[in-house]
């Protein structure tokens, strides 16, 4: 099956992308463009922090690849995909436009998505449930500075890895899972979002914000985090039968001798 200008595009009912952070040097725009060339969907949810307004306010950084990402997503909309944008904390300036459409993109604060098998999922970025972001923004900005510094180091590491023919690897993601307080925060965040989904009468939640891609039912409801395109290079897809898949895209597919094999190695399946 094919669409756009590639013969081997995987077609889904729904795609969920978050935390792309366009406008930062840590954004893996090239890998995301490659992912978008090989994946398509009837509906695409952009689950916050697509554009990093915090970073752009300080230093303007917008290379051609970042513009290409925007154009690729808008082109999917022109070709018939429904695109829904849910702003996060880094692109909170777009919350002033909730309820409007621009360029074929609908901007909403949160949404309820009904899956092919009738389940209802709350779609929300998740920063609303991060106490640091809500009540101590200065601390969040300090953390953002440290995070950007780590990503700068990460960029050089991956330049070397790419020259050696290795896949993308995230220093910041590795460090996050080694710090006890970070692991504790992730657990509390997941529990809070799962509780909110139950409160709204949903069967689960799809969110972003903490850059930790996962799918599980540990808190009595389905919890899905889309991850990001800075650390994990992940997206979540809904198949036509309502099953969900977490896709990791850490190597450019067109550089490999066999694209289907690479695609299979780059994704992890979950119901």
C-alpha cells in the first residue's frame, strides 16, 4: 500500500505525535521527516510541545528541516488527514487559539478519541498535571536550561555514532531512568493522568510531556505516552482494529538495504 511519494507507507487509523520541540537543536527533525514519509493515518493528533516557544523566545533557531516537518504535516492534512493540535507548555502561546482552525489544523485543549473497538481515550499533553510546571515555572525553566545543555552533548555523541553506523541514542533518556527522583516523578505523573482519565469517564489516556514512551495498564486504565522526537524518537499508532503500537524510529529507513526489516526492528507492538 502506498501514499504520498513513497511506495512502502504504513497506513493507520490514527497517529499520535508529541514533544517534537521544533525550534531547538535537540529536535530530531531528519528522523521525524523519515518517519512521516513511511507512515500515514486518517487522523493525526499533535499532543503538545510541537514548537518550542520557550527556546525560540531566547534564541531563534529554525533550520530548513524544521520547516519541512511543518510542511509535511500540513500536506498530510491537505491530502485528507484530520489533524488535531493540543498545545503543551512549550507551545502554550497556541492555547489562546483553542477552538479555532488554521491551515486545516484544529486546535483544542484536550479531546476524547473513540478507538475502532469503541474505547474512549482522553488525549491531553499532560503539563496540567506537572506540579513543577504549574506552580514553579522558574524551576521548570532552570531544568530546561540543564536539559538543553545535556541535549547539546547528546548531539555530538550521535554525530559520532552515525559516522560509526550506529542508531540514535539518547544520553538524557538514559540519565533520566538512572535518577531515582525522576523515576518516582514518572510514576506519579502516570498515576495522575490515569486518574484524570477515569474521572472523565474515559477508558484510558494518551499524553506526552515527560518524554517517556510507554503503554501499560498499571493504574487500572490504559496509559499511553507518545514519547518525543528529542530523546526517544517515538510515535503511537492505532490500527484499523483498535489495537495500538508504539513505534521507535531511530534509524533512517532509506539508508538501509531492506526497509521492511528495519521497520520491523524499529517498532514495538502492544495491544
